[in-house]
C-alpha cells in the first residue's frame, strides 16, 4: 500500500493543494493542517516535479511535460477486471523501491527502457511468432485442469536516476512482476469465462523463472550496465471478484550480472474491512476500531450506501489503510459537513500511527471528497470537490 509515495498520488495531491483555495475543508477537530506547496525545480535540460513530503520522490519533467512510461497503459489493459490489483501493484512497487533507492538520493522516472511492444510481447504466450513470450505455449486444451495457464499478468519498470549537477543518469531499476493466482480464459470467442487455479508453489516457481529471464534481457538493453542495481519485486494478483488488491510477496536485488542469489519474503498481505466469514484480519483491535468508525459515520447521516476498507499488513502489524465510503448525498453542504465529520471520526477511532486515505464517492462513482493522513501526523488533509 502506498505511503503517500506513489507518483500518481503525489501528482494528484499537488492538484488538490492548488485547487483547495477555492473549495477545501481542513477541519480536524479544532486543528488546521497546512500542507507543503509542491514546487517545480529547474535543472539543466530537465525539471523536477518537486514533492509534497520528504518521503516522496521527485519526478522528471522534460520540455515542460511529465516524462511518462514508454510502456504506459499496458498494465491497465492487462488488469482492467480488477483495478484494485493495479492500484496495489503500482503504489506498492514504489514503496518497496524506497528500501533500495532513497527519495533523498534518487529522482524517480517512469520506465524508459522497456517499450510498450516489448512488454506486450513478454506478457503474451511464447510461440513461433513471439519467441520472447514469458508465458508458456498454448497446449490447446480447454479443460481448466488440463490447459497450460498464463502465469505472468503484469510487468512494470521504474527508473531511479542520479542527479549529478543537473545531469540525470540511470542509478537503478525496479521491475515489478504480477503473477496470476487465477488465469481467466474463454473456450470460445465471446463465450463464458472460466478460470484455472494456480498453486502458491507454482506461482513462486514460475515467477522466479520469469524474473531470471527479465534480468538477463535488461542487462542487454542500451543504458543498462553490468553493475546497474536492479530490484525485482514479485506480486500475487487477487482474483477478479476480490474486494482487495493483491500483495507483493518477495523481492530480490541484483547488484551486478545475471545471477539471482537470494529472495526475501515481504510478509505483506491485504485484508478487507469489515472482515469476512472466510478471512478475518490478523489483529482484532484493528477490526474493532474500524467497526466503531463505521458505526459512528453511519449514525451521522442516513444516506450511506457502504463503508469498506482495504488494509495491508506486514506479519500481523497494520501498515496502512484505504477507506471507501459510498454516499447518496445531493447537496454540496451535506458533502462538506459529512467530510468534516469523517475527518474527526477517523482521527478519533481509526488505528493510529499509519497512513490512511479516505475516498468519499457518490452512488454513480463520482469522487465527492478525499481525505489523507501521513503515518506521523494525526491530522487529516481533506478536500471537497465542487459540483460545478
């Protein structure tokens, strides 16, 4: 889960800070939270986005435009059936990268080495026309237990740049590899959707095979040297009907060459709040805190369609939480008052010492308000979106 670190969210928060002067709410039970202004910094030949917190990365702007990934959009296309997977994948990858590439030392740049066509070919099955496919050849079977599934679902590259007197150079790379727990397929075009289950052992085995191939291929790419640090993070996709996104389960760091000497377990897992009958959260106190928060805000307004959350744990310790509230409010004053109350209730009842994001949406999916808190700050920044 992001820790206000994902670049996309950092950019979003920058927009919110700029627009907050026209319609924002910073009510935190009597205290006011003043956010830092995001400043663009000029360099020789490029600019950086600046950052809203010391824990954020600065992004790269070239010729006045944010430098997007060369493979931009591939993840969205491959993972559209469960956007929670995509969100958990992207934000979690950036958070893990901080363990190797500190935001104080490196500048973040969207992947510039792997092209869109390269990633698409790697995610496809191996065939005569596509020898670089990381997924195995189709054996022609249609039965769920007999067919050869696709193991690799998603690949994302992140580049971390050294800034030497205004000149950028590649300092390291992070590669995220998303693995299927279920591979969805159709026996005929436009027909019903079926799925093949993939065991945990097979996920780990096939993931490490793919990681070794990707590492060797990256070392041959232009601009990547034999001693460029390359971090690889393995992600297990959640099923399409899951209420939470998947989790990263292991990482490795290649400091040089093509050999992978060891893997480290992340001990990360995602859970939904309120807990389900089949999957309870690791810590009962966290569940109790959420239930109290949920009941308080449901009692405040009658027009609530739902209050849920996704929490990420490391072992049995909660690392962060994303709360989603669906409303049926019709007036701007109702939304504003509700947002102010949610900020107070979240500060009082939700677990402390962790980053929390709260999104308030209308029944049509429109975002009405957004609240966010860093782990080292008890106050929530809040913004109510105008209806005009």
